[in-house]
C-alpha cells in the first residue's frame, strides 16, 4: 500500500474525494461498476463509524461538524490541548469525563508526533522535532492495554504508534490478538492498518484480500498491478473462482477497454490516469474466458462476468451481441451491486441496439427513475449524466427537437447539483448561470424562451418527458428574471417590465451579479469613465437593494423615448438621444452595466481597451445597434460639445470592431478591418483631432494615437502649426 495512503489511515479523519488541482467536468463516466466503492479516487469509508460515534458523544452534532472537529485535533500540538476549544475536548471537559479526556490527550500527542516523523507539509520538522516525536510514539506504544469504553481505541492507538515506528510485527500481533467486533467504530480502521503491516511483512496475498473486502481501490491498484490484465484474472480465478479480488480485476479490465476506445491515440493520458490499453485480441480472449466461467457455474458472481461480456461488445460497437449478453445477465447470480450493474448495462446496450426513440426511452423509464432517485453524487447519477450528454442530446439535436434537448440539459443540471427548484431546494445564485443548460437557454430568443417555458409546464406526451418535466413552479421567479432580462437585451423594454415586477428584491440581491449592481451606474458615460468593482471583495457579502435596477432601467428608457417623441425641439431631441445612447451602451455587453442584459461576460471584456475579443463578438447586439442610432441623431447637433461626445462614443462602441488581435509567434498582432463600422468611426475622430480644435479627451486619447500611427497614410495629417501627434 502506498505510503501516503498508510499515513492517511493513521488519522481519525475522513477521506477526501478529488482528482486534481483543476476541475474538469467529466461526462465520460464509467458504466461498469461491481466494486462497492463510491469513487476510485476515494478510500473506503473507514472513518464513518468513528465520526458518527464522536457526533453522538457531542450531543448529536452533524457528521460534517464531527469530521471537522477530528480534523482540528490533527492540527493541535500537545501544548495546545489545555486551551483548546475543540468541541470534542470541550464536551468531555463539560461532562467531567476523565477517561475520554485522557484518551483525547494521548490521541493529540500521537497525531502531533506522527506529523513530525512523516511530515506532509512544506514546514518540515527539525532534527529535534523528529526525535521528540519519536519519543512520544515510544511512550504511547508502551502504554498498557486498557479496558473500558476506549479499550479498542487504545489498542488501535498502540498499533498506530508501532506502525509509525516501523514495528509491523507488533501491529499484526495487536490486531490478531484483539476481539474481532466488526461493528466497533475502530475496527475497519484497525483492519486496514493491519493490512498495511501485512504488506510490509511479506504477507501480500492476505493484505490484498482485506483491501478487496474493504473496497480500498487505491491500495489494490498499487499491490496487484501485475495482475491487472487477462492473465492475472485467469490466474486468480484458477486459484479461487470466488476470490474477493476478482470483481476489482474484472471491473478494472472493462474500464481499461472503455478508455482504450475513448483515448486510443492518447497514450500519455492513459498513463496519467493509470489505465492500460487493451488490444482487440485480448478483448476477444476475455470474452471467451468469461463465457467459459459462466458456463462452468463455479463462480457465485455470474452476473458480473456476463455483464462484462456485454460491455466489451458494446464498446466495440457490436450492439446486438451486447444487448443479448446484457439481457442474459439479468437473471444470473451475484451481489446486489452486481445485479444492479447488470440492469444498468442493459439500459445502454438496449438503447444502442434498438435506437433512441420515444418508444425505447419510455421502455427504460423505470431504470432512469431509479437512477434519478439514487441521489446526486453516486454512480447512478453519473450514469444518467453520461446517457444524457453522450447519447440522448446528440440524437435530439440531430432530430431538431430543441425543447426536448433543453429539457434534458435542465434535468442533467438539476440532477447533478444540489440546486433543484422543482423540489423547492434553496436557490443558489451562483450555480445555474455557469451551466451548459443556462448557456443554451439564454441563447434562445425571447419568443423561443417563452415557448420553451410553456412546453416545460405543458403535459408530457411521453413517459420519459414526464420523468423530467417539473411538477411545480418553484423556478417561476428565476424564469421571470431571465425572461425580462432577455427582452431587455432585445430592446423590448415595455414587454420586459411585467416580468421584472414579478421578481422580488431578495432574489435580485442574492444573484451573482449583485456586487456589480451595487458598484455601477448606467447613467455614467462609459467612454469617459470605467467603474471598477473590487474583485477581492468579500464573497460572502450580502446586498439589500431598494429597487430592481433592471426594472428602473426599462422605465427610464421608456420615459426618455416618450420625451424624445413628444418634443419638436431638435436640440432637446439630440440631447435626449445622447442620454439614451449612454444608457443603452452601458447595458450592452461592452458596458460596465452588462448585468442589465446578461449574467456574465468574458474576462476580456472587463475593460474595452483589452480588445482581445473576437472580431464578431458584438455583431447583432440590439442594445449597441440602438445606441448607435441615437448617437447618429446626436451627431447632427449644432452643439459642438454634444457632437464631439457623440463622435467619441461612436468610436468607442465595439460593434463591428475596427480590428482583431491574432496570437502569432508568442506575441499579439493587430489586424485592422478597414471596412468595419468602428474603423470608419476612428477615422472620423482622427480627422476631427487633426483640425486642432478637439477637446483634451480626444487629443490625449492613447488608443486613437495608436490607431493613427498604425494607419498613418489614411489618417488626416494635422496642420503644420500643431505638434505632429501622429509621429
């Protein structure tokens, strides 16, 4: 067993589940599952009983709090014990529980000493620290075995100390002479530690069987590496047809086959995830061997072998053979997990063989419902995610069933997170807006979105649709806000108002856009001032808005448009047009107040000056289009200041950008688009600056200076009496 695994098993701590420092959403989950471990990256649930015991001891606190308290114990030093406010220590003191206090003190001493001998942090101990830790372990390992409620824990503590000191025979003796009480909270931890000692004593086969029985997949991977192939499976079966190691080896081979087909050309990736390619000949040989095992009936796990046959046919694209094999597995023997796995495999082979239609989907609804009800974090949920993303969505997309496609994206999002508006779960403002479902939803037009919502709450035509259609309207406030926002983005302000009026201020205040709403004002001219937001602010900050800024924006726009239409004074109309252009530009994706019309923008858009956006980023943005219309009206003003501001704003707006930047040879190269709207606006502004009459905000504009430098021959040369600003 790996050293890191051994050391983690020495603590009263729970395993964490994780693969790497960076999260990548995985949809290619493994189908075949016969080993009872939640995740191959996690350890077995060795500490669940211990955590539960301490939770009960502390008066029924949550398992999460008990786990955190045990983690905290591992961070204490012996000198910290007397002043510690740790809830476990505090409870023992309150009760006057002397034996428990004594045990906790010894446990803290051990945890501290173990860190000295086996550091897992950057602050490595000194030579004196290591020697001090060794003395503590020697003292604790010499403690007499005690009786009473902590007798098992003390025996385990002695074994831990012996293990840390490398006295593995003593660890084995302590376990072998102990009372084997499988229900004791300390028993699975001690047994796993014992297996680690057996490895070091050369009794590898015994250790392997313990790890297999406990579902300690990580340790098994390390120990039986040479058996992870067909030859190893044959040898293990020959030794014992019902070996507890066989489920792990068979599952491992089937998983390797899946990765072989998914990543046939990526050998580096296979090595990185500890997988080995399985050539077609070995696959066929395994099928023949598994068929022989099923025929012999010496194994008590025939469903496991038959389902493995089905999976290998399935991965190879032999769907008819796969479905026949999977159907045969349904009635065969095996553990409950193996028989459940047989049902799971059949869903995939059935749909692959018979095709994905409304009829075939309705036929597998009982299994889909079972997956849906099995929880959000387990294997069943992963199967559902895989089926939706890899099988169902492509078929629905090809058939142009857009709303059905959205329904399944919605189902996948709600079934794979703790946000479920259908069940009335607490709304999490930061969850849905980053999902594939929301991206697809918000890409709809407002009219299509309205039609989708009606579809979502209309009676289902098929059983599989009924499985995922919402039964309540818990998401109505979310829909009202999104629908209103979409209408606003399409400049349909009057239609948006009724939706915003049905959205509560609490809902607005809880959204992930709240920090931007609080810090920015759409009445500010974006081309003159950028309104920064403290990106390092308190992520837990709470906001309480007095009005819905989106509602207020729509009302202001309609009011200004009404004023514009009702006056015959040309100068007043031009001033109003400029104000309207200002508001609309701020609400667009290029503005600081983008949150009025959407729920996020790319990092390249925090400031327009970054300019690394694609050249067609804002093609078709109705808010910018309408803003440009009003700016063109303001340009006709006889007011020099208003005309100059409008001219400057026309150049600022990135609708139909003047250039794009291409990354070549480790540097960005700017490519100008000389027929674009913005390029022509830059030229107009450059000509105005060349007259020598421009205001300081034009003459000092560094972006305009660079533009003129890059396009010198097209720019108008300034009068000679002025400084040559293009040089």
